[in-house]
């Protein structure tokens, strides 16, 4: 059997370069990455077709929701890092983030996209030395906020047939433990692997821990 190819999708406010520390920690596991275009033109990598090597989808934060909603390719397994199948609160999902917070961020994009992104990153955790290569695109970031506000992939996640690995942090200030547990309630066998403490940027602050868990998952 051919070794798997990890297909990476970043979260809101980032670009594909955010994966660099985790890619290095994966120690030879081959990866490729989508770029959602928050700092320039979106990019989608060419992927092996049917009969090629197995693909494992890996989404950070919004990236997991995007994968579940868009289904851009067929994957053999699914990994979420600080990810979720729904973000915004709803009548049947009070644990989610209030829509007014996303509306406030959207309004701020019209004045200073960079400030909105920097404020979000500061609340997310230890970004280390990561910085985007380019200026933030207010329109693209606004679309991302709409996805966070309206998309609901809980049913898609619940019935996804492949194995799943969820890596989350107990001290994540963006995505609470209660929110994650409520969002994945319908999926059997999806108990997250919790990093005690941690933050919303485990791929930057804890790349070795993430790589170890992913390696175990691939095995």
C-alpha cells in the first residue's frame, strides 16, 4: 500500500505557511496544502486521482469545517486540529460562539483588516514567529467569517465513514471544550485527544505533540 499523503487546510486568518512547524515535525510524512486566499490568490494543489495513494485530510480550526462543507476530495481519514464541524451558536447549539462576535469582526474588516486579524491571533495563543506573506484580503476574510457564521457540517461529520482524529486543547480560548463536545455529539468514536492547557494554535505551539498523535493515527 502506498504511504498516505496529508492534505492540509489552514484556519481563518492564516495562510498555508502556518503548517511549516508541523510539516517539519512530521519527519518525512509527505504533505500538500490548500490556501484559502486570506492573503492573496487561493491555491488548490493537484491531488492523486482514484487508485492513487490514500489521502488524509487535515484541517486546523475553520479548515476542518471547510473540508466537511466543501468535500474537495475523497479522503481515507480525517484529522482536526482545534477544529469543529460548527462554530456559531444556534437554537440547537447554544455552546457555539455568538453571531454578534463574528458580526463585530466583519464590521472591523472595513476599517482595518490587519487589526482584526492581529486581535484574533493574539487571543488564539502562541503564534511563535509565524507571519503571513502578504496583506490581509478584507473580502476573503469576510467570506471566511460568513462560513463560520452559517456553515453547519455536524451531520456530515457524524456520518463520515472513515477514521477520525481530533486534537484539541483544554485551554483553547476560541473553541471551548463544551463547544467541541456538543458539536461532535452525533459521531461515534470521535473522542478528542486533549492537550492539557494548550491553545487554539496547537499546530504552532505544540507541533511535536500533534505530529506524534498524527503518526499514531496513520499507523
